[in-house]
C-alpha cells in the first residue's frame, strides 16, 4: 500500500491576482501542496514519502515520532499510518489535557498511540541514550524526528523542484517557503542546485535557521538562499491582529485558506517585501503552500473563531 506514495502527486500551481502585484509588475504563483492529500498534506507528504518507503523496506510496521500538542506533523503521521498500514506512536510534549484538542483527538481517533512526556524528557528526543530508553519501552519502531525532518524528508521535498519544472515553461526567479526546522527549504535549495533564488521565512523567533539549514545541506555549499527573520510575529504560533486580518482578506480575495503558524506569515512577508520593492519589477515568485490547515480548528477554539 505504501508503494502508492511513489505515484505522481503533482499539486497545482495557481497565479495570485492582486492590484499590488500588478502595480509592482510581479508574478506571484502559489504551489498548492495543501491539496496533495486531505490529511497528509503539504510538506508532510513530501517529508514522509521516503521515510515510509524506508520503514517498509526495513520491515518495520510501527512509526514513532515526537511533536507538540498542535503539531501538523503528528496529525499527518497519524493519518499516514492509517492510510498506509503502520501502527503509530506519538510522544507528545507536556501533559494530557482533556478534552484533547482537535489535532490530538484526530490522531488518537485514527489509531495513534499517544504518550505524554515531560518537557525535560522532550528536550532529550535527539539524545541517543534517551532514544535507547524509548526503544526499551516501545520495542521496534521506525523513528521519525520531530517535524519529520531528516535526509529522506529533504529528498522528498527536493522533488518539488522537478515537479514545478515539469509544470512551468520557465523556472520562477524566487522560491519562497516557511521555515520551522528548515527541512522543506533545504529540499528546495538542494533541488534547485544553485539555480534561482530561495527565500525562507522564519515562523520562529531567532537567527538559528541559517546555521541549521547549512547543516541540513551538508557538504554542498550554495549561496542562492537567505532567511527572512522579521515576519515571525513574536515567535512560534504567536500572532497579531494584522496577521489574522491578512489571512482572512487573502481567503476572501483568492479563496485560498492560509493558517497563522506558517503560511500566513509566509504570504504576509512576501506581500510586505513586494510593497517595499524588494523584488525587481518583472520578477516571478513561487510560494509554497505547505498545508497545516488542520491547525485552524484548534486555533479557532482557543481564540474565538478569529480565522473566518
Ligand atoms: C504547514 C507547515 N508549513 C511549514 C512548515 C515548516 O517546515 P520545515 O519544518 O520543514 O521548515 C511546517 C512544519 O513542519 C508546517 O507544518
């Protein structure tokens, strides 16, 4: 069943229409990875692809991974387990709070075994000794790191470039994506192999992405990419009313849903850079919609349905 991951999953590319784009002479395209699959959507599909194929090859029937209580990765891994026939275990940061939020309720409903671990244990998730302890507790499993980022995930994300190349007659000048762990952007940078320009938009506060992505890229050095760190709105999952207004207006204008943690900040940042003439007139930009829409239900539950 997991072999169906190998099939082509080309997500559509759409042009965004807006007076701002016309007045600045910019072509803005959106790669709709949010439409790849109803539950395993966005960058999650690309990141899981080679991991699930490897798990199958290694004859592992259990996937174990880590995530926060609202994690898109937990949701997608639980869904992928159900679709492709793996048992799934999620080690979740913090306490179990009843009723479970929509992300965790869904994960449990589709069969993920949830275990809540202390924040101090969670910080040890990459520590070999801690992982040995986890193996002693849970037996054999295929380990997928937090956020799903590893070499196989980067390989999966790099395929986005080939896909776009086959869909368009010319490569866009700028390739933009949101950065959490930086795995998705690393894949795009690798796929482009030095061509065009790649812009990451940090969804978290801090300047660590530059170094993290350099490490994820390994030996190969590229100088055609940079990270924008000024559009995190206060940090991971933090927001301001201007971001929510932007997301709601974008939906009204384009009938495309963005979410507040990653893609809303990405598009807000792109529009702001366009307003400030960062992109030369005549530039084409491809922005990746990396999904994550499942998080809106939990967000709206906490913040009185502000995303419309
Ligand atoms: C919807 C969405 N977009 C973007 C990202 C950022 O991707 P990455 O962690 O590969 O940088 C994530 C997190 O994994 C995500 O869930």
